[in-house]
C-alpha cells in the first residue's frame, strides 16, 4: 500500500517536469521511428531497372514490376549504374532487360532477364521474391499471345490483349527454406537489432532511477521517510516502482508501436512482456546498488551511462552475440543482456513461447533476485549508517 | 514511566566519536532542550532516537516500546522535524503533507481535514497549492515543521527548526512549539540558541563533543555556576594576550576570546570591572563596549566547557 503511495508520487513528480514528458513519451516514438527506418517496413523497396530500348513489351514488364505498392522502380541508363546502385545499397535489387527484349519476344526466342542483388542483403530477398513472381506472370501472358499468333488466329498484339483480359492468375514464386535457418523467411536482418535495442534502452531507463534515489537521499527526504512507520523494503520498492513502471510502459510502447507501424516482430507478446518486466527489474536493482554508492546525482548519471552502454555492448546488444568468440560468449553471459538477447532470439526468430525461454527467464530472474534485495539493503545502509 | 528514555547512546564515525554515551529522559508533556554548539552531536543523537541512524550502543524506548532503525510501531508515536528542509521542492505544500501523512498511515476523510488543520497551524493555507520551490525560507521551514505534526505525535522532535529564519518567523515557530507543548505534547528540541532553550524548555541538557555535560531546569543549571556574572567586551587589538592576562587575575573564572570579543566569568563583576578594563588596555587592546549579565545558560556553557556557545 505504502509502496504504491511512494511509487505513484514518483510518477507524479516525473510527469510534473516537462523535460521528463519528452523522455517518457517522445523518446520511445523516436525509437520506433528509428526502428522503422532500419527495418524499412514502411519504406518502399527500390528496384533499379535498365534496358529494353524503350520497346512496348519492355515497358509492359517495367509496369508489371512496379505493380506492388511497396516496390518503387528506378529507371537507370546503364547496367553499370544498376550494379553500382545495388553495391551501394541505394536499390535493393537490379533488373537488366536485354535491348533485344521486344524483338526476341515477338520472334519467340529465349530471353534472359538478369536480377542483381547484394548477397548479404536480406531485404533483397523480399524484392527478389516479387521479381520472380512478376516476371513469369508477364511471360505467361506473352506465351499465350505468341501461341495465338503462331496458330494464326490473332496477331501477337491482339493475342496479348486477349490474354491480358483473361486475367490468368499467374504463377507466384514462393521461396522457402528447408530446415531451420538462422533467419526465417522474408525476415529482415535488421529485425534482429530491434530486441537488443529495446534491451539496451530499457536497462538505461531503469538505471536512471539512481539519479532520483541519490537526490532524495541528499535532501534528507529518504531519512524522513525512514522516520515514518514504513519498512525499508516498502520505501525502496516504492522508490523504484515509479521508474520500473516507466521503463515497462516505454518498452511496451516501443514493442507495440514498432510492431503495428513497421511490422517489427517481437514474438509471443506474453513472453516478450514478461522478459521486459524482469529485465526492467534488474535495471532497477542495479540502479539501487549504484545510488547507494554515490554522493552526487552527477556521478550516478555518469556510471549509469557507462554501465548501461558497456554491459549492453558486452552482452551482445550492439554487435550480435552470435559473432562473438566462444570465450566472449561465455563472458557475455555474465550480463543480463546476453540472456535477454538469447530469449528474444528464440521468440522472434524461431517463434518460441514462454516455455522455450524458461532457462533465460530463470537466469534473468536470478539477476533480479540478487540485485533487488542487495540494492534495498545497500540503500537502507546508505541512509542509516 | 517517561515517554522517552535514552540510555548509553553512542555513535562514532571512523575514529571520531560523535555521540559519546548520552543518557536522558523526557516525561509526558515535558519540553526538553538539547543545547550545544555546531558539531556537538545533536543531530547525530536525534537521528538515532528517531530511528534513521544505526547506533553503536545504547537504547531508546518510546512510550515503553524499544525503538531502532527497523521499528515500525514505535516510530508512529514520533513526529520528526529534521534540521534540513526535507521537502519535495517540485511539489506543493499540500502534496508534501499528504504524502508524508500517508506514510504515517493516515487516510480517508480524516486526512483531508488534518491537512487543512496543519496548513492553518503553519499559516500556509493561502499558498498551499504553490510549489515549495516558490516559498521563502521561512515558509519552507514552517512546512518542514508541519509535516512533523501530521500524525499527532506523542513526542515531537525538532532539530534546530529556526536556523536561517527571520526573527518574525522564528517567533511564530517558537510560539507554535509552546502552544503544542501546552496542549500536552512532549517535545525534544535542539538548538544552539540559549534564548530558545531558556524560553521553551522545562529542562535542558547541555551537550558538547558528544557528551551531555549537565542537565536540569534553568534554575538548576545556573546554580552550577553560582553567583557568577558573565562579562562580554567588544574589543580590538591583541585579544589573545588580553585573555591570557585576564586569566591571571584572581576571581576571574574563565576568559575566552572570540570574533573581536572577550567573554569572561567573574563573581560580582561590577566590583572587578575597573581592574578588568585596565588589564585589557595594558595588553594592548581597546575596549569598545562592555556588557555584564546575570548568569544564564550561556554562562553555564562557558563555565562547563570553557567555550562560548557560538563561535
Ligand atoms: N555522516 C557523518 N560522517 C562523518 N562524520 C559525521 C557524520 N555526521 C556527523 N559527523 C560528525 O559528528 C559530529 C557531530 O555532528 P552533528 O551533526 O551531530 O552535530 P550537531 O550538534 O547537529 O551540529 P549542528 O549544530 O552544526 O547541526 C561532527 O563532528 C560531525 O562532523
Ligand atoms: Mg545538527
């Protein structure tokens, strides 16, 4: 009950300061936006296109390729230009139509359409899927028209019009991966950086609770609270509850927002929320420990930044954990981040649920179970010693 | 049975002993003063009594209940007004009062009425919804006291509540404490102002360097120094040498030099005054004003410790 009184007071004070409203509401939206940019879910895929020498059939193919809402066809002058654009990532894929396209099609000769991508660009996979379904669909129409012309029933162009009207459903090319892949199909490589980013941010937010804790101690308000008939545990729990709620609220906001607006996947919502909650508690516990060690809010804020980012880096939230050497991976598991990362990988990449991340949740709960009581004890000691 | 019983209270920081075996007690409705200079150990002692500081040794019993840092029940009996302004500056007076009231377990309809009542007592009704950061020093002081009254304590503990306030606010604070004491609240009051201790307290404990040097009513304490007067001279020049010479005079009990002033204890000062002035002049100091006072707590303090209360 008193925990709630103290926690709510913290929230009230947080929202009284306008700069905190920025921190609580605006920053998560910036994060969502950032993720949107990274995932490109809201951005069109760009497809470089060259060739065809302005023939009407080549024109039809270009129109067909532009027929998906999130694909933007960028006409280019030379094959080299397309290649450079692909190399530099300005376009996700490049399509090269031979200059003899129209003539060869009409003559019924084999035509080769070349598709260029950067081998490690996952977004190109998505565009590639589209190209591989749009091209055969056009080819089917052309084949029908040529069939009519060869039979002598229509001219090629009339046949094409008829075929078009017939609206053959066309062939969709499905690319599937056999076995278990590191990244699921159609999965953006960047989507991997969303959960780590969230972990990094949530932890930092929780750590900033240390500043408020140092401040209330310095002003004598903490001591005054201890003079009331309130247990040390209630005071400490209440003091961190406000920040904990904020961290959770922000985390969920980011998860929901990026999921709805940019189709960022977070996996099983319940498991993700539980992970986030436990993770925030670890941050809150760490904040209490830190707050008890410092005499000024400035020192606390510096260490919060160093720890928040340092542990994040060590735990694989900046450079993916998979790329670490085995030794470093072991070291990384001394940070809660690595466990959080692993758990999110299971949820996001492999569609796991809460049961699949129990080991990681266990490890994270252990972190919280050590840090929260230790923090509470240190906090009390910092005041009553 | 006394309302507060403190025995053998002791606390040291590193090698420095801040409170060195303090014993005293306060009866129901009694006002007890701890009088001592800066660094005497008043705040340290009080912090242990209200249970916000771990003690090295000793015992605190409030209304029959032992109290330490982890106590909850005994703390409910005490109202605590810390020396510093322990207030949320970004909240209003009303919000501060409500918050601490709820930590004391107050709630419901009574809470609102109590807040209004306290706002009336501390004279902040009109400005109750302004943030504390907009308050004057005196207003913040009064709020600081108001919070300590929220839970209708049996024992009110105030740690130098008048430090840094203007004479008018100070007077109103002293009047409030007197009124509360008159209504039957026991009060523990620390100060380094002799006048406050004399005006408010039924009994006074004189504390210096962590030890209680003497204790009693004003009359009892003054009796310790006997018929001794206190002479205060404002002077310029070599005061240290003047003090040295003064101490050699027969009958001069103690002499002390402070910031361009000399204080000494001497029985029947009026008869000794000519020789005192001669001695000071001979030592190369020029006396500007002389004041002779009947013994008071300041005299007692000087007598007991050889120091002035304020330096
Ligand atoms: N946290 C601490 N760490 C180390 N020394 C301390 C601490 N708190 C107090 N002291 C020392 O203990 C002694 C008593 O301090 P205390 O604050 O109790 O004095 P006080 O009588 O309240 O003085 P004042 O009138 O200035 O408030 C001082 O010498 C002080 O320096
Ligand atoms: Mg003090």
